[in-house]
C-alpha cells in the first residue's frame, strides 16, 4: 500500500514539474534538435495522409525534403495537436505523457531488482534528475525512445520468466521500432535477452527458428528503412544518410583513448543525471552492488550493456550531446537506490535515520535547481529575431538568417529555429553552409537578419565548461558581404540587425 502511494505521489509530482514550461517556446537547451522535430512535425501536418518526410526548414524556398527518424513521435504529436491546436504545447504534452508511461514501466522493472526502500530512492532521482526533468517535456523523441527501451527490457524479463512465443514476438517488435527511431539508444539492450537465453539454455539456443526469424526480420526492417532514408536525404543532405550517420555516431577508434570525451561523459552524468551528492550515493551503491551480488542479475547485465553503449557510440553521441546519456538514467537510479539504502543502514546514521533521509532529499533537490534553471534558460535573441520577421514581412518573403550570437549556432548550417518561429522560408548562413546554398540565399532573399552577441560578461561555470569543450565565444563576421549583395541596413533591434533590399 505504501509503495503504491509513493508511486502515485512521484508520478503526480513528476508530471507537475514537467508541466511548468508548457507555455514556453522551444528556445531553451537543445533548441536546435527540438525545433528540427517541431518543424518536421509542422511540415507533416501540412501534407496529406501520413507522410514520412518533411520539408527542410533551413534551405529557404527550395522544395527539399529530409528524414530524421521513423516519425512515430511526430504522429503522436500530430494526434495531440488535433485537440490543442498549439504545436509547441502538443509536443511537450506528448513527451510528458510518454515520460509518465515509461515511469510506470520502470516500476515493473524495479520490482524485480529493488526492495521498497531502494525503489523509493531510485524513483526520487528518476523524477527530479535534471536530465529527466528537461527531456521529459522537450519536443524531441527521447521519451518515446525511453518508453520503448523500458518496454523492451521488461518484455525481455517477462520472456525469461515464461518464454512463450507471444512474449518473444512482442519483445522483438518493440525492439525493432526502437531501433528505427533511435538505434544508438536501443541496440545495446539486445545484450539483455541474449544473456538471458544463453544463461538458461546455452549458446545453441540462439539458433532456434524463433530467434533466427526475429533477427532476419529486424535486419531486413533496418536495411529497408536505411535504404529509404538514403533515397530521401541523398539529394540535399548526403551527410545525413544512414552510412554517414552511423560513422558519425561510432566516431574514430582513436577517440576512445583520449581523455576529453570521457571527461565530457562524466561531466554530463554528474551535472545532469546524478547531480551533486547523488553521484557519491550512486558510486557507493555500485560498490555495495558489486560486493553483495553472487551471480549476474538483471542490473549487472544492464550495466554491462550500458558499458558497451558508451564504448561503441563514441562519436556524436554521449560525449557530445547530453540527451544521449538518457540510457544511463535507469541503471544509475538503481545504483542510487542501493547506495542510499545502504547509507541509511549504517550504524552511525540509524539513530538519525529520518533526519538523514530528509537531508538527502533536500540536497538532491537543491543541487538540481541550478542545473534545471540552466536547461530552461531561453535564447531570446533568436526568438525575437524570428518573431520580427513574422510580424514585419510577408508570408512569401525569403529570409537570409545569420546567427552570430552563439558559438554553437555560428557554424551549424542545419538551424531550423528562425524558419519555424518566423513561418518564413529561411536560408541559414554559416561558415559551413555549402556555397550552392549561399548563392541561392543571396539571389532569393529579400531580408537578411543577423543576430549579434550579447555584451561581454564575467565568466560563468558554463563559459569555463565551454572552453574545456573547445568552444569559444562567437566571433562575429564582417557584414560587408551583405552590402555587396545589395542589402542595406534598415534597423537595429535589441540583439539583432535587419537588412533589406
């Protein structure tokens, strides 16, 4: 009864916490990935039926289409959008709903590896960890991937408990959908059913027809989707074909022997997943788990698969993007549960058990607040510039957008934010934009909008972190090239400059 009440309290608190930013635009952390997903969904809404492709929002008025992933999440958002009529709100609501479902699935997994007290602490971290709070409401498919991952693990467990054909088919189907949506965050989990099968029956068992058929169907589905994805992206985004994407995720072999990527993973996990003192409790939980386990249990297999995940996907994944560390959340929460339960069982803390528990909760919450605040910080410059275009130009006017105010936008040519919030065909001009699209932008654009960096301020912890990553403050280009192309300065707003011709 107490565990059920605790579950509902955590679930309600989690939903309420993730609903705080429901009315906020998508210009906080990972505004690029969020607006890519949102712009793709908007394009799909404008097309009849159930389209698989979307218009590229950073290539102006070109009839160029692309694919991000199997658009299951986009379809879910489109269904919610029919009820709300607000796309940003629909994306956030969909993610919150998927987070709630994944939280429910996780309880079935906890029951098979944690006791009641350990479950309480594991749920506390899962609900309040900054990584889960932010991406639990972000307009991204991460919560769908997390739900599919937990569903796959749970189905693998249930199949191990009672190996029926129906359970195996369900497990294989969920795994395939997960692979087509986000392969790097799902593939390592296949080690769990493999270990289960081999542990129960030996290696010869994996050659049973049901496993061979599932493997063939999975590979065929992935191959067919990759071929379709390549046929769409090759025309305008050859660097986004399946082969290039896979190469980018894996990264060069030598990178695994460098300190900085591992330090970045550690920084992401300690800042966003197990924040502050929670990291110490999770580390101690790992020590307790290793000492007390006599054989390889579910959590041990899961942790082993997680190690494979981090070693395999060493390119544009966990060491480069915070959300690619979401696969670590559930195992880390379990270790945190082990650690807190063990700490509270110490003889020195037994007398002050309730006080120690309250202090642990407060420390976790207080250490998470600054990180969550950072993640929800809005980029008003790019939003205001985009809304200026929406309010001062005609729907058919082509915009040239040059982001000069942030290091991570200045050289990133796949920026959809201005096109999404201005509702205007927008060419994004960066140092990495191909010359062909630069030329088209200069030929077709009627307006040019250039964002400018904010005044220099004292360094923050984030500035120090960026320097460690190798990122520097934005160095604005000269704008002479705009005047050479016939643009004339019209006005300067707060944070951006408008040119027209």
